[in-house]
C-alpha cells in the first residue's frame, strides 16, 4: 500500500497570509496521511498530537480546529485510509460466468485487500486500542460497517437478480459472505500466520460453495 508523499513542501498562502482553500485541503490530506502512518507504526497510545503535527508540518491549532481530540483524528484518518482501499471493491465488476466463479473471484479480491500488512496492522490497532478509548470501537463500527458490506451486497445482488441465488436478507447475507470468506484467514493473519496459497484457495472455494448451498433457489 502507498501513502501520499509526506516530504516537506512550502505551504501556499492567499491574500492576507491565510492559506488558500486548495492549500488547506492539501494540508489536511498531509495531516491524515501522517496520522494514519504514525498510528499504524506506533499505536494509538504512543502517538501524540505534537508528533502528528510535526510529521504533517501543520500547526496544532490546524488540527484542533478540525478535531476535538486524538480519537476523532484517528477516526478521520482511518476513514481516509479505508476510502482508497474500498476503491478496489467498488471497481470490481461481477464476471458474467456462473455465480460460483464470480464469487470466488470476488473473494480473492476481498482477501487481497484484507490481508495486506497495513490492513492487518489496523485490525490489531483497533483491538488493542478499544479498551483504552471508550466508545471508539462503537464509532468505528457505526461509521464504517456498511461500507465494505455494501459492495458485497452489490455483487451478490448481481447474481440474485439473474436468478442464480436467493437472498432472504441482502445485508445479512452479505455480512455472512464477508465473514465466511475472511474469518479464518484474517484471524490467522492477526497472529502472524498465512496459509499456503493452495490451502487458502481451497478454503475460499469451500466457503463459496457452502454459501451458495445456503442460497439455492428453491
């Protein structure tokens, strides 16, 4: 995964010495990129607002004008980070072949996204930070739960609309597919374990087949 460059650059100012709108947006982007990189590398507890401001080359008042505290900045940085990764799911087009083939391909896309090192590091960060930051986990879930699931629902709906599968509840079934495909591989990745490609592929195919068995059109 790549982040926008954090190399020092000269901030541009408009009339009266105030940053232009474009400059303010660029500073904000630099702030979010710097924050998520520091959080992923060092954890939520260890990173201070001072350190983030220094890395992003913005004033602390620039940060506090937008976020009340570090947890709010973390949520914004997380959502900015996730938006780029969700593009991969949003651009996925269900293949015209049968549902099993298409869902295996989609499952491979999900796994490729979820098992990247930064994605795993973010999961670890959330699990470790939640007990020390009350309400953080709830906010992450409330603000982000539907994003990835919405794309799973879109792909499943493609095959449901063709009459290949039956979805009693599209959102719940999308969540079930998500967990069926990612559950074990993601849990292993959190422990620093990655199955051999052949095993991972076999596990994915089995998950898709079991899911399709439960969604058979009757």
